């Protein structure tokens, strides 16, 4: 009987705790409303620790409701929507972020990737171009060039793709994925010798990358 009563009390306590959390999160009245930054941190934790993308998206929405002018909140929600597979929703959120802050190259890169995945090639190319124009010397542009090159390859613009892969390699000489993709483009054009050379370059770059990454301390 005591155990039953104890179980009932425990369940009641759990319900009360849940109700209190709900009250705090959704009314902000109990201990003060969560800030935008706290909500975004909560979203990050939910996505990373428990893979709760719906919860992460809900936190971002709450952050946007708190601050409708937060480009960061729109961008973050777009990233989680993209991870969930809601690419159209991601494009909408990235567009919202860009409207609020059109100076961030990574906003355009993210929207370009979503457009590319949706088959919106023209829009994707335009966004990749803008990302590169906004920050032409960024050390992470190798990923932008690789993504644009992959899109150009899918459109059978192999010359354009080869040029982009070359830029990616120029930016990061150990970017073995760029060598691999360029080899594919060379093969599509019948340039077997160049393709084989890039196969070798890719293997060497990958080996060097692994040595540097996992070098014993």
C-alpha cells in the first residue's frame, strides 16, 4: 500500500514538474521568460543530444516570436528544417534571414544548398555566386566552390565544374573531395589522363589530411 501511494505521489510530482516547465517555457511567468539566446542554445542541445529536431524547431520559433528581427533565429531554424528534410521550409527561413541581414555569405550558401537539393538550379547558382561575391577571400569558400561545381556537373556544365573544383583545390590543397569530383568531370569529357592524375592527387591529399588530422600528440 505504501509503495502504491509512493508511486502515485511520484507520478503527481512528475506531472507538477512537467506543468511547471510548460508554464515557464510557454508563458514565461514563473521564473521569467527565456531569452532568445537561451532558446537557441536549447534548440542546439535538443538537436545534438537527443536528435529532437521538432523540439529544436519549436525553440527557434519561440525565439523568433520573441525577436522577429533575429536573422540568426531564422537561419538556425532553417538549418534544422533542412536537417529534417523540409527543404522548402528551410528556403523560406533562409530567405527570412537574408531579408534581415543580406551581408552574410553563409546565409546565401545555405539557401543555395537547399535550392540545389530541390532542383532549383538557377536560384542555387545565383546564391552561390552571391556568397562568393560577399566574401571572396573566405577560407571556407572551398566548400562553396565544391557545391557549385557539383551543381554545374549535374547540369553537364563540366568545364564550369572543373573550374570550380580547381578553385576549391586552390583554396584548400588537401580537399580530396574536390580532386575526386574533378576526376569525374574530366572523365565525362573523355579526358582520361587528367582524370587518372586527379585520382592519384585525391589519394595523396586524403592520406595527408588523415596524417594531419590524426597525428599522434
